């Protein structure tokens, strides 16, 4: 998977005006996990995690991970 989704994730989160903490809460994932994904420390997040993030942001998985 390309790292392009990392930029998309941050952009989509910021468009909603959400902090990392808010998105983590809405997605039902840990704040630390979200930070690591956004910063690129987790290179290949679990599909389940990406789906949770996409649902919280109300975007498709494809929109989240497109480059």
C-alpha cells in the first residue's frame, strides 16, 4: 500500500476540524495508534483499523487510501 493514504488521512481529519484525539475516539481506536499511523510509524495498518477510520470520517475506504 502506498504511503499516500497518510496524507489523505490527515487532510480528511483536518477538513472535519477534528483533532487526532477526536478521530481516534470516533473511530474506536487508540489515540497512540492513530498518531503512529499518521506519522508513518505503522507502515501497514490493519484493514479493520482503516475501515474504522473511514467510517468515522464518513468517507469510503477508497477515498481514504487513494493516492
